C-alpha cells in the first residue's frame, strides 16, 4: 500500500458545530442564566413576569 508523503492540512470551519461556537454558546448561556437569577433576586419577579408573558 502506498503511504502519503505528508498529511493534509485541514481548515477549521468558521461556522457550524465547531469548538469555538460550542464554547461561545455555552459561556453565553451560563452568563444569561446567572443574569436571570440576579434579575429575579433584585426585582422579585421572573423574566417572563416582567415581560408580561406569565
């Protein structure tokens, strides 16, 4: 069997399911969750109640 002389260089995708997008979405979700808890503690109302949806 013939072996390649060098390995191909893969280009990481700029969008879709890649490591950067998953890490960014996870961190954003954590910040939003903590912000929602702080908002509820300060105002005494949840996000949906404050928006008039509940």
